C-alpha cells in the first residue's frame, strides 16, 4: 500500500476529527490536538485544521524542504499577543501565510505585546511607560525623577544610572534613599530577609555562619530551595533543600518514580526514556502475571464491527496464559483477547511501534468447502473486507466498547484460512509506516495513549478450536 493512501485512510477513519470546508483537511480537537504525527495549523481568520507537512498541505506551515505550495519560502510574521496589530520582534516565525495570533506581514514591532494601548502610534502619557515605543519614557512631560531597577520586586534595587520618568516604571523603585540589593534577581535575598538554611547570604550581611540562623525559625519551619538529588535519575533528580538539623541543608527528592509513558521523560527514574511496557505496551502478550486473558465466540458476520468484541462474546472459551480453547455452537467469529490489569492501560503512541502476532491453531470437523477458518476473498464489502473474511482482524480497545482502532489483514493470499495451522504477521500501528499486511478499518479512532486490551478475531467454521499464541507475540519498537 502506498504511503499517501495510508495517510488518507487514517484521516478518513479517525472519529475524533470533524471535517472542515477545506478539501482533505480535518478540524483539530477542541484542545488543539491531532492524532499522532499530525499537527494542528491555524491560519488567521480560518478554522484550525490537522495536516501533515509534505503530505497534506498546511495553511501556514512550510514543507520539510522549507517551501510553500506557491513555491516561495514564506514570509516573517511577528507574534501579536495583545491584538493591537503590532508584533513582538522577539517572537517571529517564517510561514506561508499569516498564522492566527500574529500581526500582518510587514507590521511594525511592538515594545510591549501584553498591552494594546502601548504601540508605535500612541501618544506619550505620564505613566512610567514608553507608550509610543520610541525607547524613551515620559519624554516631553514635566516632574520627571530618577528610578532604578528592582528586577526581583523585593524593594531593594540595583544602584545603576536608572531612568527618568513621571512615576515609577514597572520593575523600578525611586532612586532617592534606595539601599542596594546584593542579589538583584532573587526576591528572597535582600537586607531585610531572614537568614535561611541554604548556605547562602540571604540578608546581605556577608555572613552565612551558624550565628546568623539564631533569629530565624529554620528548625520548626524548614525553607525549601531547589536542588539536584545526588545519584538520582529522571524526574527523581529534582529536589528541595530542607534543614532538619538547623544549619546543614539536605536535598530531598520532590517526586517519586511513576509508571513510564510516551512523554519523552524518564518518569520511572531508571535512566532510560520511554521504555516498555509503560511506553509501547508489553513486549510479550503470553502468560504474563499482569495481564488478564479471555476469548470465545461472538455472533457471525465479517468481523468488521465498529466496536470492541469482549462484550459481545456469546460462548466463552478457556484462555489460560494466552492459549484459547473451546467449542463452536453456531456460525461465528472467534476472538482471543489480552488485557492490562492497571487502570492506566498501555500507551501505544510510541513512534514506529509494531504488534507482532504469532499462533499455532487446530480444530475438529472442518467444513468440506471452507475448512476450519473459512474462505478468503469470497465477496467484497464497501471497505474492502471479505464476506468469509481476510483474517485476522485486530482491535485496540479503550475504556468503552466504541473506543477502538481496528485493523484487518489486507492480502487474501496470505490470510489465515481453510485448514492452516499457524499464522505470523506484523502490524505497524502507525499507518504512515509500511503496513506489514494490515490496513485500518472503517469507524476506527481514539486516544491510543490509554489502550486497555488487544483483541484478535478470526473466522471459525469447525467444531472444537485450540489457539495457542506463541513468541514473539507482543509489542516491539
């Protein structure tokens, strides 16, 4: 299957999308997100849409080769956070069209992008602000005096040259009578600050000896300061200084290890990012203590249902550690499933994640025409499925029966059929990757960061069945 076809299939089947008026583009979710690998792009005055640069043209984003649809390399746009039509020169992007939240092409720079009343064509007023963005405060106005910078807002400034203004500009104090700050960028350190258990001169008296702590409450009210926990890894390296003995600070971890997820952070503190099973699911789905197993027979049909199948089982089989056995009682589909026991489930959003399936199978009393597993390629459904089936069909299931992504085997020639005794296949969960024989089914789509269960469905027309999943069945990166 061609890459472009796989991309279109993904867009056409993802239920979290809502179509927009633009051909082949779909609306972003309410929180501004899109499915894996797609990006939310928002042109000025237009709805936000999901696109893929280089594959599905984006309204403002350039292709990977830095070209636009018209062949140009785009233009520079400045961020306009206050909506006054002038942009922040420190926040600029090169885009093919004006993005939402940016000033028009060629707009003049704004010296304060948080206030719409401060911009180049504004008249200067006596307020301690450079209203017209000419680099001078309160120019041409009477009663100006000197103010010096107080960056940390503790009331103690840097005694530099300061600025002249009618009133104190933001981040300054009156120069007359000001006392210098020994730590101008730390609000907790100034001449009137109490000394704390941190090995730092907090009160600017040039002393950090034990006698300086006598008039503070360090023992009963430890003060917290950021630090790095020695020999820790991942999120466990972030700590705070506490003072349990009064003078000597101790670095204590802020966070404990948690289950790994696909977030680019080492949350389990083992020194490795996004490791399985937290990111990418279990490497083995066979005979695992932290999995539940089940399966059996579900009502017949093609197996291309728009819901997960665990709740539809009409005759349960016996699934012990990954081996499913039982007896057929009508024309049915056979389903094997393995499920996470934790509330978090599995995060299957890892890039290039694959599901490997392999099993040995047997049965009794095969059909003289259809064998044990039915004919492949007999009749075609609107989405390409077969009446008797192209097996297997794989469901990735979430919290509810309609939270699913469904894949089916594409090639009739290599599907599981008739009286075959084994099957091995590899499913790429990312449709933009080589398909490995599987294609997305219609009606699929949900957040694959919380997958609860894997269901494998096949057609069965014999009497007794025995499906034994075998290595390397599981998720691989």
